[in-house]
């Protein structure tokens, strides 16, 4: 009887672990399918009406609005976000996420490489000093693309009344960056 009881408990334990494993697999699989990002075609819900929001302009290239591809011509899209103490930084973060699916459908695109990180951003005396990691210039070639990157960053920051000029640096360097 003892062997039979152990056998039944062993079978139940294996059955339980199998069900648990299947459940974990299904939850993990579904969570990957429902991950939201600005590029997701899934609905992104706006902030609740009780939360304070602000509208930021993010500047992208647009092949429909600029069919001649004039390199430094960029166009704003508006994003409503929760109010923040650092709206200029938030605007750059949104810029680096790239256009949403609906914005891409309207022919907006970015010239900025993926995964760029902001090292620092300061605004003093009308000058925004934005320092980025080396990803900003990784495999970036051609004077047109370099000009487009500079325009996207500069115009996104110049939307703020406190910014009159923008200095872009990479790992603290300003002289030899974003060269064609």
C-alpha cells in the first residue's frame, strides 16, 4: 500500500508540474504579444483626464511632405504625455523612440539610429547642451543623414521658449561628431 500511495503522489506531482509549466509558458507567450510600445499597432490609452498632461512636438522627416528629400527639413508630430519636470528630455526620449505606426503610415520617418541614449541635457542662458552616447554616430554616413539628425534634435529642442540654440555632443565631444 505504501508503494501504491507513493506512486500516486509521484504521478500527481508530475501532473501538477506539467500543468504549472504549461501555464507559465502560456502567460509568458501572451505577455510578449501584448507588450505596448509607441510602435505597437495595439491601442495606447491616453492619460486619465484627472492627470495633468502636456503636448510635445517631435520632429521627423517626411517623404510625403518633402518629396525632394531636402535633408534638413523636418516636420512636427504632436504627442500628449503626462506633465513632467523635464519636458525637453521627454521630447528627446520620444524622438529616439521613432514615429508610431500611424505616423509611419503618414510617411514620417527618422534618420536617428536606434537605441541612442541621452547622457545629459542642460538648458542655460538659452542654450540647450545635449550629450549623447556613441550610438548617435554609429554607422551614420552621408552629409544628408547627418544634417537630418541634427535638424531632428535641434527642432525638437527649439520648441521650448527657453531654447534659442542647441549644442550637440557625443560622449562630451563637439568637434568631430556627426561627420559625413
